[in-house]
């Protein structure tokens, strides 16, 4: 088993700005002679595959891993004392049982991106973007190479080291600056500026087209002559102004050239009247945790300068406080973007709770709040809105038009993008470039999307600055200890017969509805609800199937929230769930996946989900990650439970394996439990235990599929509240059925890549399709039945 970190070693990223403690490693690790470390190198080796191609660093995650032939790797003398393997592709394998695990983790978090971090062996990926983020904090490329050689068990290829050196000469040396409400390109030397202008998208975006020659080459002398400064700039590289409405194209083009543009804000030196000071400070009684300080140290790696980028913290680890603290430190106008109106209200309340800001300095742009900014030119403020409101292109009310115009005309010190994985959606991505902000900070718990558009965030927002370890935060007590359980439920005879009849056709929605509404799955769900309510736990039941969500909740007499429940009632239901001892279970559709804070929830039961979405699985787990005051019982180390119910012998088994990949990479494992292995599951008091009830349910399911009532939406992202959706009549909780039809969800993210073009054919191994490469399971034998509580 893994060794514990040394005393005082902290955790992942526990060092301060500029890389924490890791530079000390070169004096604490015994160094072998350079010739022994280098080996013969293999000078004719191919360049690392991760750096090939036009993008800045390639993908991460299980879906993008490539097989490598590692039989020719050579070990260095003293390899047993070293903790990492450095592969030719830039992949780094880290043995976390090394005595100096904390220092090595700090170093890897600075120069590479984490891919998979289970208990013992961690994987990282060295990319151009990760190197760029390291260089921008003042770290020298030669220092990175030196520490890699000191820590590596194997001989690192010369071609790989030379490639890092060559990229180190260009990365971190180009910037996009906002000055006087205009955008400028800056570079450390004139050759880099010429390389940028050589791209046609950037050349078309230059304001002064006269500085570009007929061949597109930048005329530096003419550019210097037009510089608006009386000083002698003969030795300086002048700035190049670009059109602000083409910022997105410029950043994407630079990204494709492997010259990512840094966006930094020297807020200490900004004394312009355009950027008044925000009078807000974090209250002295508020304690900022170590991992939050570590994340902020990456933003402010250079004192007085704020870097743009993305911070990845698990749900419940304090992303909101991290964003608020960053806004207060910069002390300028702050724009907060989030996915739902509920989250807007949560951000407003926490700004008032955590800081000294005056309530009148907080503005909200939602369907119910459109107050224009008063004295906007001379007084700083905080404005909180949703992606849907800023990305909406239709007709608006008068107040909304005024407020939107103010947002677009003002300079913002920082734009905080909550749930940043939503940003690449087609309807939202323009928000990142239409708002004129000096720096952007993305916050998320799950930097994954099934359409791979998440990689666009590297140039829409910035590189990943910090990512905390879920398991480390759990061990430190900042997250609940969650037991993940996958319950395999046998299909009932009638449902399975109908499922088999539909296999030959294109009735995908019917098959999905059948495995979702499997009566044995509903019996297991009802059993879990009873079991945890008796213990006083707060339980959330998730179902993407709207027919089942409403019907099952009404039968059990529980509240439910779906897309057609209006905002006021949603807030009332959530308030009752958090504060009332008589409301211990609520049913949520996918509108509850993101940006909803229910700190006292300790149990999740997932009946249905959105196919193989890894993001949705992790987001739903995040609803119960808030630290809990007590363990589940005196003999258990777990104080929260995540159940996902799966119908056996159906396609749902494959989707369940796919969904779990992200959490498995974070160190979680799934305990497999068969429904027939638990005693008392055959209780006849369950609503769907009789055959007549199951046949009636089957008839209702078939009718609901024909009416198209089974799914709420097919988008990858669905907002909890969408101001552009037609308001449905309020559902009067579970006891009184709603009579309105489902309101159309007009916002959300763009549809996944399935509907954006032609069919894409990919090759997969049978092992990957079966989940054999990424699963982490503990299977419970079905030979003997046992009490449910004895399973844990």
C-alpha cells in the first residue's frame, strides 16, 4: 500500500507560488554523473507523439491513450530510489509510495497535467500547454529538464529533451493584452511576432493592414513608426493591435501554431480611470484552506500579476470561495458567469457572506433581475449572470439591453467562469471573447466533455493552472468519504422480452426507456430510499427519464424537480430538503446536475443517466461530497453513498462502465452488488413488486415513448433554469400532479458532435468496449444472501 506523506509534507500542490518546494529536489536527490543519466539517447528517435500535430498538447484521459513499445527503455543506476518513469511520448508514471511524494507531486503538478490518479500509481502528461504554464511563472526549461533527469528511473531520450528545449524558446513568450478597451499582441522578440502574423487568420485580424507587406510579412519599421509613444522604441518589440471582434480567431490560430497566447493582468500597475477599485475584501473570520491557497498561488505566481487559466477542484472543495478570493485580490470589476439562475443566487449570497462588499454593488442579470449598473464608469461592481443570458441572441427587454450594452462596453478586471466545461458549447463560446476582461479564471470539478471540445478551453480561457487530488482532499477531511456502489438489477420477464423484440430496429429510445424503468431497478431504488430514510439520511434520486421521475415520485409521495417546475417552487423544495426533517428524499432530473449546493445530502441513487457521460457521473457524485460530521456508522469509514442502478444484460452495462472512467481515474472504485444477493428485496409492499403493477408500468412506458415524454433533452449540458424556455405551470410537488406539458429547453449547450456532421468511424479494442481497461471493481458474490447493512 502507498506510504503516507512525510510530516508537514502537505498534499498535492501544497507549495507556494512558482512551483512550491519542488526546486529543492535538485539538492536533495543524489545525482549520478550526467553521462550515466543521459545514456546513448537514441538521436534518431521520432519526436514524442503527444507534441506532433497542430494543437498545443494533445488530449488527456483514458480515451486518448496510445499504446507504446517500451521494451527498449534503459534503467539508470540507482533507479530503485527514483519515483518516476519518463516515456518518449511525454507520459510520466509516478510511484506514489516514494518517501518524497509531496515534493514530487508538486513538481509534476507544475510541469504536467494529471491523467489518472488512483491510490498507488499516478499518470501525468507533459504537454506544450503545461510547459507554457510553467514557463510563464518564471521557471526555466533547463531546470525542468534537470529535475526530470534526477527523478527518472529510465534514460530519457535525447530527442525528447531537445524537443522540450526547442519549445522552451517560444512558449510563454507571446501575450494578448487588453489596454484602453483595445486588444494587442505582444511578443518577446520580433521573430515570434512575425510567426504569429504569418497565419492568415491573425493577419486578417490586424487593425493596421499597412504594416503587412504583399507577402503577408510584418514590416517592423513601419509598425514602430506608427507607435503612439514619444520614447525611443528602436530596441523594443512594438505591440500589434487586433480587432476585438476577432479575438477568438486570433487565439485559436496562435494555439494551432503552438504559440499559445498568455493573458495576464498587471493589476497593481493599473491606475487607469477605466478600472476603478472594487471595495471588497475577504472577511477576516473566513478561513481559506490550503488547497484553495495553492490554487490561487498559481493564478498569482508573479506578485501583482493575475494569470488566466483553469482551476479544477472537486465539488464541495470550495471553488466559489476560491473565485471570490481571487476577485477581491485583483480588486477591479468582476464578472461571474455560471450555468443556472440558482447558482447566480448562490454566488450573490456567498459574496455577501465571505466579503465586505456592499449589497448594492452586486448586480445580477437573470430573467427576474435586470437592474442596470449605476455610475458604471466610475464605480466598480460585481455582476453575476448565466451563459444563457449573455449568449442569447434574440430580442430582449429594455433593461436587459441596457445592462448587456454596459457589460460589453466596460473593461472587466476578471471574468470568473463557473462550470467552465459548459463554455465550449456553440451557443456559449462567444461569451469568452465578446466580454472585454483583462484575465479569465475558469472553475470546474470535471474538465471533461464527450465531444472533446474541452480542449478549446485552453485558448478560450487559458491553460490548466491547478488540479487538486480528490483522494488527497478526502484523506485531509475536506471531502466526504463516499462509497460507490453499482447495483446490478435483473430485467423483469415482460420488460426483457420487449427489450429483445426491439433489438433489431432503430428504437433506441424504447430500449433506453425499458432498461431505465425496469421494475426490479425501481424496487431496489425504493428499498434504498426506505433504508436511508430510516437512518435519517438525506437522499437525492436522479432520473433523466421524465415520465419515470414524475410517476415514481408521486407514487412514493416525494417532491420532484424537472424542467417544467418553475424557479420559485424549485427554491422552496430545495429549502425544505435542507431544513425540514420531514423532507428527506427528493427526485431530480438532469437539471440538478450542475451548480446546485445541497451540503446536507449524503446519498445519491441514480436510476437513469445520459448514456456514457463521465461528466454527469462526477457532477452527480459531487452533490454529496461536502464534508459530513459523522461516519455512516461506528464500524464504517464511509459517510456518503453513491448508488447507480444498472439493468443487467442490456446496453446500459456498457454505458455504466464508460461513465465511471473519470471517477476511477480519480481513485474511486465501484462495489458491485447484485439485487438478488440482498435480503428483504422481495418484500411485497414495494409499489412494483406485483406482476400486475409491472405490466401496467410496461404499458405506460410504451405509451410514453410513443408520446416522446421519456427524455427531457438530448443536450450534453442542460441548465437548471433557462430564461429563454417557455415557462411551464408549477408542479405542485409529488402529491399533486402537474397538468402542464414540459417546457421546451431552448438554451443549454450545443448538441454533441453526433449531430454536427457526418458519421465518424473509430477503432476500439474489445477490452476497451467491455470496460476491461479502466474498471475498478469489487464484486460481491451472489451465492449467499445477506443483510444490506452487512455489505459494507
